[in-house]
C-alpha cells in the first residue's frame, strides 16, 4: 500500500512520460494533488510549460520539468 507524504514517506516522486497533455497530464495531476513530487516530461517544451502552469497551486509537491523524446 502506498502511503502519501502526509501519511509516511514510502514514495514521493512520480515520473510519467508524455504528460504535457491528455492521459499523461491527468495522471500527473492526480498524483500532484495527493502531494507527490512530479516530473513533467514531454517532447514539447510548450506543453510542459502549459502543464506546469495548470498544476501550480493544485498541490504542495515539487514540479520538475524535462524536455525529452
């Protein structure tokens, strides 16, 4: 069972590739809202920045960005 940051630190970081839009973004948003640190990885720098802007204020974890293919 995964315990969240506020209930014990078993897992804090989530990396989902292709999370600038669509399903990847939706999954990232769910984890971020639960207090996880997330890494935004996408081929499109614009999508990464847009996703980061949407996430800001929705959680208390860290957001790291990385453009990759």
